[in-house]
C-alpha cells in the first residue's frame, strides 16, 4: 500500500524504484531498431516493392497487413515519463558498481536531453549530472518523487517544470527556490512526439547549478561525483565558484588558462624532441642542414599535439554550451589546420626520400611519378582539411554536395580543361613518351623536361626560359624525344687540298676510321669515312659516325675529342685542310697564241682517249677487285692486324672498314 508522502498528500504515481535502480537494457531496443531499418530500406528501394508481384490470394485469404509506422519511444512519450526515465537512469548511475553499468545508465539518461550544440560525451554527461544535482536540491529524487506536478497535456509542445506558480503545497518550495535563480527547467516535444529537456534547459544548467549549489542535497549523493567537471569543481576554492564572467565561472577561467599552458608545454616538448631526433639523424648521415629549416618543419607537429590536448581536456571544465562550442570549434579548427600542415610535412619528407631513391635508379619514370603523387596527395589533404573545417564551423556539407550533383553538368564544363589535363598526365605516365631530364621537342617548344605536374609539364628551353605545356595537349601533340636516342649522329665534310697525293688521302681516311674504332663513345658497327666529292676548292671526305652518349654534354665533349684527334692525324700524315682560295694570273697579250682543238674523229683525239685508257688500266692493274667483285661493307678489328682482316685477306670477298 502506498502511504501519504511527507507533505500529507497521496502520490498519484509513486516512483517505486529499487535501491539499485533498473539498468539500461539494449535488447528492448533491438526490435524497434530492426523496424526502423526495415522502413528505411523500403523507402530507399521503392522500385523493388513495385516490381515484385503479389502472390495470388484466395477468396478467404486475409489481406496482408499494412506496414506499422514507427512508434514514439515509450520512455519519452510524456513529460512525466521522460522525467521518470531520467531520474531512474541517474540513480542507477550513482549506485553502479562497474564502469560499464555506469556508462549504460548515463546513456539512458542522456537520451532525455535535446542536445543541439554539445557533441562530446563528457560534456553531455556533465549536463546530465548537474541537472540531477539541481533536482535533488529542489526535490528529493528518491522513491517518493512526486509526479503530480506533471500535467501531461497531449496537445502541448512545452512544459515548464521549474518554477511553477500554482498547484499543490510543494509549489511554495518552488517559489522559494525560484527566488534564488532566474533559470528554468523545461521540457519540449519534438516533431516525432518525444519529450526531452529543452535546449534552453541545457544552456542554463550551469547557471542553475551555481545558483542552487548552496542548498543541501536531499538524497545523500554529495560524495558521489558523477562527472569529471564536478570532481574538479569540488576541489576548487569557494571564491572561484561564487562568481562568473561571461557565464564562465572563475575556476573555469583558471582551468582554461591551465589547459592552454599545458598545450603549449606539449607543443614545446614535441618540437624539441623532433628537432633533437632529426639533428642526430642528420649527423649520422653526414648531412649539414640549416636549423631554421628543421624548426619550420617540426612546428606543425607541436601544434597538432597542443590542439589534441585542448580537445581532450576541455570537457573536464564543464563549460556552458555556448562557450564550450566556441572553444571546441576553435580547437578543432586549429587541430585541422595543424593536421593539414603536418600531413604536408610528412608528404614532403616521404617525397624527398622517394625522390632521392628515384635518382639512384636507372629508370626515370619514378622521377615523374613521385612529384605527381606528392602534389596529388597535397591536393587531397587540402580538400579533406577544408571539409573538416567546414564541419567544425557547422557548415552543411550535404547540401553543397547535392548542389554539385544538380549542377554537375555546369561543373563538368567549367572543369573541362582541368579534367583533360589530369587525365593527360595519367596518359603521359602510362605511355612514357619522355622522362625528367629528356631533351624534347613538343610542337614549337624545344628544351629539357624539368618537372611534370597534375596540370602541366614544364620545359626549360635552351635560352633558359620555362615553358608550361598543358598535359592535355601532350596527348594530341607529336613529341620528338631527342633524349631517347641511343646513338647521336655526327656528320661532317673534311676538305683537303687538291694537291694532296692519293696515298696520303688513303692514309688519312684509314687513320680517321681507326680513331672512330678506338674512341670510347663512338659506334663501332656503323661509320663511314670516304672521299665523297670534288668541291669547288677542295677534295671532300665524308665523315659519318655516331656517338653513344647519355646526354648532350657528353656528346659535345666526345665530338671535341674526335675532331682534335683528326686535326692531329692530318698533321702527322701530311694532309692539309683546304679553304676557299683564288689564283689570279696576269698575262700580257702580245699576239694570238691560241691553238685550235683537234677535229672530232681525228687521229689526235683518238690518241688522247687511248692515253686515258692506258693510264686507268695501269692504275687498276693490280687491284684485287679486278678478279673478285667486292662484297658489302663490314666492320673489322682495331689496329694493323685488324687492317689485314678488313682488307679481306686471301679471299678479297668484301671490303672491311
């Protein structure tokens, strides 16, 4: 039997909880969760429900039941039910014997609040714990909690629990307590029909607790600190809890200063540790690095540690929601910026290591790939950082993404060149028409490839300007890669004087061939040195050879060495180079000394032609090719011994050079 309460009134709904209040059971929420998931799936896939034919029904068959709409949480169906749920959960939390039980009870209590600006669990637990202490001061939150103050009007959307100005005799106490504070305890109904402590109550919890803290607790929970901030507050001097500045109590201001100082201390320790470790690594590798570069590289990691400490400790102060939101957003923005900068430094460090490793490899594909990956990662880091900053500032990302989806066509047209350049860079990497350091000619641009990015490729021309070629144009352009040449052709004409004897010309040509055979960078299987023409002022010897060089500088050096040796060879064999000359003959015309040419077919003409034939036969009488026709040109050994082999030996089957 229920007896009268201490005020002599019969409670209409006594709060008969056991000494250890009921625990939160997750099994009761599973059916509701399954129902909600089923409804969401049905909404998300309407086409499946339409396309699936219904099974045939018999005349007596029952009509399939309509889907049941989701019901209101019974724990939050009315102001009195919400208060009962909250008080039972908080009482269970105070008497919990394990951390898991306490956490589950606090979860049950926190669902009774309409949190709009508070996200952290510690801060939400602080609000729940402080309101429990407030209620325990204005009314005993034990078995005899009186719910007659709750008038559950189904048509109402807001209910004021404290203070009330009319009703039973306990309203007298409400009036007395209301004179101590201007804050209120209200419950509001949301669109789903569930009652929760209103956002205004969440905002004013700190003020309520500060104004009513001097009242004694009725249920005897003074020695049970429910949250961290209450535990910290209990150990602060009384003067720091009696006043507030900008709704923040004095002890909380002191705590903010201590947290900021702790963050800067962590920042200093991280930066000093990283600088010491980095310096030792550089000394171990024999690198003399500027210390200012190390300081600029490690500071984001220190700021990252400081902002992490701020976010982890700020909830322990139990700040009011608005100041807490300001401080939390600021710390999150700092954390995001520090994370972006730290990620930039990590990408630079890893990229520098990979770049150094790429320089030691034979291929140059990684020389192009490493900078491209580095820039792509930095772009992604900036995008992710911007998203996190926007979320920290409560910007709605989903409507922005939806807008991008609706305006996707316009965005695609606007970003056409950027997308083409990006895929052009991928095509260049996969196809590999050039590498970093190659000498290329792309259209009218000629120079050395210096770098390749996401948008363009930079070419350093030979007059030292830097030309950026869009990657999209590389897909369609003709790329002439001089850097991919295995052999670099060298052709020239060696002009000797007309009075050079044939023996010296033969000696000179064979000497030039020997120079080609012994020089280290010349191609040994394809070269030509032959008397090739009768010039206007000289006998022209063709020099046609190739150099196998890795770059242009080496090619120029080897050309220089070969030409210097050719000049020395000409001096040794007695061959002089010709240059354009003119000889002027001065003659006085005393009379006509002209003799007429012989008549065609005369004996004089026949004798001249016979003289020429006899001279040619005398020159070629002992030539080996008179008996055996020479074969194709081949290339033999070096030196005098190689000369006999090059001359064909006894066979004379070919001319070997």
